[in-house]
C-alpha cells in the first residue's frame, strides 16, 4: 500500500462523508495550461480485458473509457502502456490465501494487501489489452505484478516500494517532464502510478473521465485526496481533446 494512501484509507469513513458533502470541485485546467507537448507522455494503465465488462475483475463501465483514450492519443508523441501480468497463484489472489475471500485484505511483508479474484494471468485472453485501443505512438509496455509474492499497482515501482520498473529512468532518458495518466482503476493502479510519478519529479495529470474506479470501502475518495495532496492535477479530457 502506498504509505500516504494507506494513511488516508484508515480515515475512510470520515473522509467519504466529508468528500460526499463538502469537497470543492477542482477548477478545470485551461486548455493551454494542460496541453501536452513534445516532453509529455500519456500512460495508459491496465486497459485489459480482465478489468472491463466480461473480465475477471471488471471495473464498472470500464469499456467506456476506450473511445476517449483513442481520442486523446493523437495529442501525444509518447505513449506508455501498462499491463497487469500475474503468475498463476499470484500472492495478490484471494485463492492463494486459505480462508480468504476476494476484496478482503491480508498482511504482506510490504504492507496491507487487498486480495483480488484471480485476474490477468500471463498469456491468457483475459490479460490481453482491449483490442479496440488505438495508440499509434505507444512504444513501451510495462508489465507488472509478475513477481509471485509482490503485487504492483504502480507503473513505476512494485508494492514493496523498492523494486523499480525502470519507467522513471526511461521517461527521463527521453526528455519527458510531464505525464498524463488514464486507465483502470482510478483508485488503485492509476492513483499509485500518479503518486509515484510525482515522487519521481514529473508534472502529473490524471484525466479523470478517462479512468474508472473500483471504489472499495471509500478507496476512490481516499485516492483522490492523496493525489491532490501530492500535487497531481486532476483534469477532464476536454482540457486536451475536443469531444
Ligand atoms: Zn493485479
């Protein structure tokens, strides 16, 4: 669990209520302020069959973001794709822990782990990228979650907060200063990716309407609060591409 997100999750009931009734709406970034340039990259997180309708861990309304991501893609010279890519019997699966059910948690050496249904197993059709994605300038696929005992939500580092995917160095070697994060799910892999992007020093946008959330026990509100606190700018796709 990302430390700041973990701290916030302990406050979930209060946070959920506070957010439901009192959270100010963030001002929309102007089109110029949010416009990508040649030093920008789009990170498309886990838009895979497993996470959309018909998959093993479907995020509600997940397919709806695909046309939107396709519309955003031409604005980016640099696109990175991530793919959740688990070994069979992975430690993040509830089925690997006796007596545990999906969406319960367990203590792992690196922190609290949400246990998921078996999902995105390497080489399965379930783990494939959604076929309607059109990302002509995508050059790099980061596969994550393939170390048997460690989950990996973030595109930048595994959940042990020690094992790097190499993405920050890749982006810096290519002169990237700003990243835009879209995909699934807002409150897990998108949020952790955006938080780690900030930690690595990138100007970071999350394009909110090009994400969908799981929202487990208030996780969406907690993740949005953590992202805003870390300086992630949450914008709408209309700030970049005309609808
Ligand atoms: Zn996973």
